[in-house]
């Protein structure tokens, strides 16, 4: 393999691949990226076996070929090289030489490309029918929803992010760990209906780690499309499980010429929309995210280290937050509120902070409980398509 690429383009490609290359693995080849030249471009593949990325970099290909090299070693080797064109040469398919002006700057020990996992789905073309989203809007939705998926591998479906199509007008993204939930409707941006969907209530669940990795890619893509004055859009399509072993979600970024495949999770996803409260007790907390975050952080040191319980005493015009642990002490804060009604209820303070963090700074946040033992609906006028659920804690006396 012999190719000439721009150093800046290669650095960006390595950064895009980083979230999909595991830092710890019993398979050494998974620490590498596969450099290949199936076309006139250089393709850089990274995978953790669940989720995969392919970044295409403009290049001058003199000799086609492929080689696997450790991503961190490659990034370090090219970081100290001056800007401009660099040449990548692999004569035996195992070593990679990095040249500048014909002089070898680094020789990297790699692995044969045939040891890299076979990614048959990565060679397929995008689906004829796909969903189109504004990439900035998709970034915001993923940033708000993905942190709430579970990390408990014994509940595989909750470790993912659910996507539910809404009759061809948009998709609801939802995630939950069983204690809190976040969901947001994202409208389509001039695209087709989800391929192969007969039922408008069509739910698929995709790996949470892969969906979280998309957040940074979406942010970088939005910046790139803005610089290039492109239509801010990203295409999302499904790969059917038949013949592929497992279903996958494909996301194509236009400006960076990057494709990502996220593995579908096993098992049914809970009917999250059915647990959304339809009746409320009349009491609520209506304030802004910054004020609530400051108050929660102020009392959290006195909360139980396992439950992080904070008692919310909701009243007209203000809510009192109290955390108390024997042997530690008690801390109290008052938050001004436009809510009404009286209710005493306990919540996990860290979960409240996560919900505040999911919303914009200085945004309105409304916490409306069903009862002292029922779920609370969390909404914000700043993000009207977003809603969350917060489960209460039994108040310890």
C-alpha cells in the first residue's frame, strides 16, 4: 500500500475513529484501525465488534493495499509531523512507514489486515430509503437522551437507546436505566419513511455506547457542514438482521464522509410512553436549571452516599431541599419556584442533576409528581419535545 494524504485530514479521521476503538481488549487487533484503499480514497476502519466506524479520507493512491496499525501509535507518530502531505507505505502488509518528502519519519509495527474482524455490512451501500435529520438537532437529542441508558449488562435492552418511528414525521429517542427516563421527539428533515416499516409504532433498540459515541461525531459534523456551507443533515438507515447475523443502525455523515454502524440490542424495550403520568397531584417545582443545580449541589454532601436522597418540600412560590444523614448532619436550601401546591417527596440528587445537565443553561425545568410515591414528569419550555421521568425515593425518617 502506498498513499499520500494530508496530515490534518488524517488527524481528524483518527479522532473520529477513537470512540469506536477499545482501549482495553483481550483481542490485540481491536486496538488497531484498518487502513485500506478499496477505492481512490483511504478508508480507516475501527470497531469494538459491537459498533463500527469507517472514515474516508481523500488520498492519492499509488499502490492499493491494507494494513492494521494501533490507533494510538499512529496518532502519536503523525502528531509531531509538520502540516502538509504525508506518505503512508506498507510493503509487506504488516509494517507501516510514514514518510515526509521521501524520508521515513516513523516505522510502525502493525498486523496483517486479514486479522481484522470481517465487516461485510461495512461494504454495503446506504439504504435507498433512509431518515434524514438536521445534524445539529440530532446532536442535541443524543446529548440529552443517551446519558440515561443503563450500564447494567444483565438488562441488555436498557443498555441501549430506543428509536420509535412516528408515522413518517419523526422519531422518538428514549433511554432509561429503570430509575429515570429521558425521551425526545426529533422531526425528520425532508426524508423518506423508515424502510420496511409497516407499523407506525416501530421500535428498535441500539447499543448505548455506540449511540453515545455519535454525540461527538454529530458535533464535529455540524461544524464541518457549517464551514462548507452544506445543508445540515445526516442520513440514518437500518440494516436488516436477516443475512447479517444482527441488525444495525447506519448513520452517514456527509461533510466528513464517515459512516457508523451501531449494533441492535436484544430483547423487547419497555413501553416507555405508557408510564408517562397523565394525572398530577397538583404540586410542582417550576424553576430554572441553574438555580436547581446550585441548590442540589449545596445539599448533596449531606445526603446518603448510596441513595443520594434529597427531600423536596414543594410549596407555593418556593421549594425547600433538605439532605440529612446521621453522623454527617443536615443541609437545607430554598429554591424560588413558580409552581404551586404542597408535597413532600424524595429524589436521588444525582439524577436531578443529570436532568438539569441535559437541558440548556438557564432553561426552565418543571418537576410535576403524580404523588409522593409516583413518578414525576420533567419538562422544559426550552426543549418542548423533551420529557423525562424521575422515580421517587422512600423518605427515610
